C-alpha cells in the first residue's frame, strides 16, 4: 500500500503545465457530426484534427 500512496503523491505533485487540459465550447450537433466523421475518415482523432487545423491557421495568419 505504501507504494500506491507514493505513486499517487508523485502524480499529484506533477505541475499543471505537464497535464492536458480540457477545452469546453459548444458547437451545433451538425458541425460535431461532420467534424467527427471527417476526422475518422482521415484516420485522426477529433483532438488531432483540431490541433492540425489550429497549426495551419496560425501559420497562415502569421504571414
């Protein structure tokens, strides 16, 4: 049991910057369905597609 407590303590001490955070925003049902379907058809998760889209948009806008 002591090792379990140690592991939990180590995990709790991880800084917030090392953890993933949740984005909370609403989209209409049709957009979500289309986005999810497109991500799946490309072999990506919705998160991967969002990150890729953000990177492309950021690159385009910084010109």
